[in-house]
């Protein structure tokens, strides 16, 4: 019998601020990641620093923010009021310290709990803050939250404001790199939400005059819009609405106090409800909500006094009221949309007519699909009881109160051997596997009917839980895991076509990835190195002494489950699938997936020449 574990005063330990953040980073910045996903921790660190500079702009101090990312070092410089010089160290290293507790100074700011920059400080291998005001300057340098150096200048000619430099800690963020596409999207959102603000990122200028209207213009090309963007503004609310000709599902961009609430919340739900209510009352018809919202592309931004979010990363609003004596969030949004959208539709009858035609078309399609939809749902329900295609995980994206919900991942694999390897080596808490049987159908040019008629597409839609909207999406990361051969590439292309055709916002919102798997294993008796390219293979051969054994992996099925866990664990390498902003979805799909054209043949020949040139160089 084992001796009973002693539980005394010695077992009780208080962590100081930085120890707690470093021990439980997920509580403060969501998931860690390596930079391949927009919600990885390195971007949250940047966001936390930027939020303070944005709040300065909102308070009327400083119209420009400079952002520089060179390699792993990030520098954010604003020209606001500057941190009070005697508090420079406290503001970045003492919990619950900050100006935002004084509501006179910051009325509707994002960061209200004084945690943001402290988390950045604690999770950075190098962190420096410098504040300039009244021709004086103070700075402090930290390492993993520990103060290393402090300076005070009585005289300086520097412009007032705050400059924060940091390098995320490599012991916490493994093999990370900043992707400029994600940084640019974040910065664009900031300027859309703050018209008149200029952000300069590595020399490139971002600026917006028309706010959310500019956001939708960027999100949906003009040729894909059913009608010009409806842009409505109030004191604490801004809304932009149009419909897409090219996509089936709903797409929303929602913000609170400048924070992108990617998981929605009370304001998002009220906005969806208000559109349905207004349209029904305007036409005097009790149209189905899903028919009204089908193909909508829209954005909403509200400002709330002391917002309550459901997590530290502020991705979902929990507040039910606007603050003070103002009405509830729901009532405020319903009243605004009802009044403003109704007025707009009366003044623009041609837009109203296009909306009504779109609703009637959606209604017809829904009725045409109703029989097959019912059969498909029954089939999916039966399949889910003994679904061999889906091996689910325990934590899903909708579990916002669970710490690892942002890590929820669905691997889409081909064949039994590959899915078997992933299934045996996955993390059952956050990683699910969906197994394809052979090549999926080329869905280009087909209607939504095919999603229900084709068993694999129907079960995949059911597994993701995205039939009606992205609201209930079950996995944050959807990862296509196919062999790196011609067949595997073709399956990737067919799956990307399916998502682009029917669920493009999955790609727009950064949920779709390609899994990188090693091409070679190089090993000797002491060490094994997995290589993802010829260059990595050459480096591994040089590193390992003697004559290392080299194995070329031909397919995922060849990789044993014991090895596979290294490729889908903390060292996972993912390539995000991103849309070209210059090209409409319809145009892109017809080029790549439509009938063979001379344009496409020329494109392939040109790119083959480039590949051959690369091979000749080697």
C-alpha cells in the first residue's frame, strides 16, 4: 500500500504574475501555434500591444502607428500621449495596473483588465518599452518578464508617444514565423474600424476613409456583389451589407470596441435577427430567415461601455447591455437596423427589388432541395451512429469556456492506411479524423443539391456542422492531409474547389490548411531528422556523422503511427489556404476547374518552365 501523499502548508504556492502567465499562456493568448494560423499566439501578442496604440488614437492622440516586423522582432511605435514616465515599468509588469481603469481617460477601450502588455512581456525573450512626453523619456528592458535595465532621460528631441519592441520567447513559441498576410489583415481591420488612422507596416501604408464599406469592398469583388454596399452609421454602431452572387452561405465580420469578435456573441446574434425582422416588415411577408440571410456578406461594429468577453482573447462578446443607462445590445441593434435599413430600402427601390428576387430564388432552391435534404439528414444521422468516416475529438470550437477549443482540428485524409496512422497518433482531445474513399467529385459549376446527393460531401458538411451558417463550426482548423504525389495534389484541388464553391468563408476566415508531411527521414544510430525538402535533407546529411540511412516517404500510409505523432503534434507544419484578393471566386474556379482553356494551358506551360529552371539549378 502506498504511503498517503502529504498535503501541508508546503504544498501551497503562490505564483507571481509572470510565472502564472508563462505556466498557463493559453489563458491569456489562446493557443500557441507557429504563425501558420491567424489566431496563433504570436499575433495575439502583436494585437495586445496594438490595442493600446489604437486606444490612444480613439482618445484623439496620434494619427499614425508604425509597425515593423523583421524576422522575429516586432516594433510598434505610436505618437499618442506616452505612458506617464514614472509608471513605465509598472504598466508592463504589474497586474491590474493601467489607465483604462479610469473610465474618464478611456471610455470605450478594448483592453480593460490591464493584462495585455504584461502577457506580452512575460512571453517575450526580449521586451522593451519606451515612453516620451514633455521632452523627457523613460525606458525599461525585460527578459521573460524580469526587469533587466531601466533608463530615464531629462532631455530628448524625440516625438511624444510609446514604442514597444519584443521578440516572442522561443522556449514557448516553437519554430514560429510571422506571416505578413495575417498581419496585414489585422492592420486593415484596425484602419477600417478607425477611419482617419494611418498604420505603416514595413513601409506599406494602410488607411481607410469609408470604414466597414471598405472592409466589404476588400472582402467581396465588385463583380460578385448583387448590389452596391449598404453603409449605415450611428453614434456607437456601424453596419455594411451586401449579397454575394457567388456564394451560398452567410458571411459576417463583427467587432466590439475595435476588437474582431471572430466567434460572434450577443451583437452578432442581434444583427442577424435584425436583418430578418426588418426585411420581413419591409416586404410585409413572413419569409424564412434562412432565405433572407442566404448569400449575405456583412459587417457590424459597435461600441460598448465596459464590454464583457467570454475569454481573455476577446473573440466572443458576452455583454447584454451597452453600458450606463443605454438599452440592451439586442434592442439597440434592432432599433438601429430597423430604422436605418428600412429607410435605405424605401429610398433605393432597385436594391429592395434585387433583395426580394434573391429571397424568392433562395426559397425556390430550398423547396427544390427539401426532399433530398431530408433524406440526406436521415442518412447522415444514421451514419453518425456508426460513422466510420469520422473519428471525433472531445473539445470543439464552440466550447469557448474550454481552454484548448482553438486547437480543435479535423484532418481530412485519403484511404484507410493514412487515416489509420493519424487516428492512432492523434490527440483525442483536440484532433478528429475524416476519411475519404477515393477522389471526391469535381463540384465546380454544380448546385448545392450535389452536397446532399453525394454521401461524402454530405457527411463532411455534417461533421463540420456548417449546413446553415458558420455559427456552429465544430473545428477551428480543417486540415487536408493527402500524399504529396499527383493523386494527392488532385484530391487537395478537388476539396479546395468544394469549399470555395459552397463554403468560401471557411477559407476567407483562415480555417483551411494543407498538412505538410516529411519527404525524407535521415537517421543514424543516435539521431533521426525528418526533412520536408531537398535542402533540409542535404543539411541533415551534413549534420549526421558517418553514412546516415535515408528513407523517401512515398505516402502517408508508409509513416508509422509512432512517427506520425511528431508531424501532427507541437511541431506540426501547416500551409494556410488563402484567397487571392484580386481575383473573384467564380473567375478563379472557372480558370482552374472549368473546361480546358488555352489560357490555362499557357499558364501550366509557363509554370512548368519555372519548375524545370529550378531543377536545372540544382
